[in-house]
């Protein structure tokens, strides 16, 4: 996806804009993204571990899946408080009502800050030579160099996997 810049040339569109445009096609569920981001802070970690936004009903009610019927029952008593907390976080985008029902919870990945980054790849001279051969047929020098760097990294990464001890 490209857009015309102020100078008249074509530039890639910000991927975030493109994703938002596509998600907006899905109507009310498009508003689920901001809700999901605000949910843990608005309701607290204990609740977020046992209840997660599932969808938005046509009338704007937030439907929340819970880990059990007990959680659904208990959270129904806290609905007004939770709506108010979401309103503080989201303003007019907050749901006017929340309904809780036992259901499947989305898997939450690890906290990005808690995950250690992988060690840097060790790209060997052999990887660089093999990558240069792979990219040799590309006419554009900047593109050839970029493809060679990517190929060398890919070769180095595959060499670190136990199933493929290549170069």
C-alpha cells in the first residue's frame, strides 16, 4: 500500500494505518483493540487472568469470557465499577455495559519486558559467501546487499538449529 507524499513521490503507508483501515471494516469488533490494551490495567491482573474481552455486541455491550461460572457471577456484581474504570481509560470508547459468561480465554503471551532478547547471530564468512552467491543475480546494488545480509542471517539462524547444522 502506498500513498503520495507532499513532494509528489510515492512512499509506503504506515503499517499501523493499513491495519486500522482493515480492522475498521469489521464494525463494532474493531473497537476491541483499545479495550484489550486497556483491560489489564483497568481491571487488575487477577481479573485479567480470569476474564478477557471476547467481542462487542451490536448494542455496544462488551462480552467478556471468564474462566468459570463463579468468576462470571462475581464479576457481574462489579460491572458498574469496571465500566467506570474503562471509561477513565477509554473515554467515550468505553462500553456502556459488560456481560460475563464462562468461555474460552485468549492465551496471553509472556510480558515482552520479561523475555530476554536472543543472543546476536554469529554470521560466519561461509554464510556471507553463500548469501552473496544467492543474491548475485540481483541487478540493484542496494537490493542485492540487503538480500545478501538477510540470507546470511537466515543461514546463520538455520545453522544454530539442532535439526540443520549447515554451514
